């Protein structure tokens, strides 16, 4: 990947100040330099995808779920999307953050940024038309799963998620603990810390299989330099249209192995 300079010529200094990357007097300190490096690192994964979806010069649409302050949407818009016909829609459950981000976009005249106050699941009804890219950066717990389902249902060309903590599978493993005690494999989730870790890992494995079963080619990699977060796995899925039945049966087998049959409809998109 090619290195990026600290501040790109097209970047809005006002945005960088609003995001506290630059100080009010336009300086960059050690902390913000690190933050900027992390943002660029993530951008380097997304830039080739933006290049691909915008290469025909036509409009395209990126949806960012669990957007918080819309940090990711603003950076992508400022670095790339504002020079194209692309649009960004941020979906966020916290109304105050939605209003703040909307006001900032208006101030910066980022006219092709929209903000929707909704949970990810409900947003299916708020967003119409074709979707090119779905992102979810540390969207809490099952919001990442909802973002994946959203992308699949909307036939997104690309789905990019950096999962946050996930508690749902750990909850199910805990519930089934007594039933699974006779199985040697249950040692993997005997201690609460291991239950949480294996729950989280298992979730990401199932998410990848789900994406493959629905016609996506999946890459899993690490966001290095992302020291401020333990959650640094990035899952990049590209729609290739070939549904993978082997992945489907693997989902069933894994759920059986871990006594998690209750979650079949979720990961099999039934
Ligand atoms: C850890 S923050 C990440 C924010 C942002 N993506 C970022 O990386 O800066 C998670 C955000 O997801 C939002 N969120 C959690 N569950 C959600 C849901 N089901 N639907 C929409 N937003 C959700 C929270 O309100 C919060 O703003």
C-alpha cells in the first residue's frame, strides 16, 4: 500500500479541526498524528473500493451503520467522495449524534451526506435504491450483524465491517453450559473470559460463512496501528454472485457443534 502524506491537499482543515485532529490554531500534535495515521490506514483499505465503484463517473451510495459522530463518513467524503458523484448516508440510533453530524455537514457544505436517525435493523425501510458499499465501524454488539443483513438484503456490492464486542453468542454458550459439559470442546468456553473471547471469535467466523453463503468473497485481515482498540479485525466482503452451499452447511455444522441451533435463521438468512 502506498504511504499517504499527513494532510492531503483536498482535505478540509475545518473538518479536521471539528474532528479534533487539528487544534484550533491548525497544529497537529502527537496524539492527533497517531489518530490521523489510523484513519489513513483504514482509508487505504477502502480507497480501492471507492475507486472501483466510482470509475464510471456515475452516482454511487455508501451506507455507514452505527456511525456515531460520522467520523468515518466525513473522512471518506472529504478525502474521496466529494470529488465524485457519490453519496454517504450515516445511520445512527443516538438522535443527538445524528443532529450534530447533520449540522456539521451543513456547515461544511458536504451536500451529498445524509443522516438517518434509526437502528440498523429499521433502516431497511429508510434507505431506497441500490447500495454500493455498506460499512460498520465498531457498531455495537449485534448492530454489526444487522449491518451485514442490511448489505445482503440490499445487494450491496461491498460490505466492510470492523466488528465491536459481541455478546449474543457468549450469552447462548453460557445458557447451554450445563448441556455441553460432557463435551471436551466445552473447555473452550468454561471460564467467563474464554466464553466472551470464543463467543466473539465464533461470531466473526459465522459472519464470514454467512457472507460466503450469500455470494460474497471474503477477506479477513488486521487493522495494524489500531492500538486504541482491541477490536481490530476488518472483514471485507465483495459480491461475486456465487452462493456457496458448502459455507451454508458449515454454518449448520458449527452451530450444531456448539449447541447454538437457535441461531440458524440468523446466520443462514432464512
Ligand atoms: C462504538 S460507536 C462507533 C461509532 C463510529 N462508527 C466510529 O467508529 O466512530 C458505536 C455506535 O453505534 C451506535 N449503535 C449501537 N447500536 C446501534 C443500532 N442497533 N443501530 C444503529 N446504531 C447503533 C451507537 O449509538 C454508537 O454511536
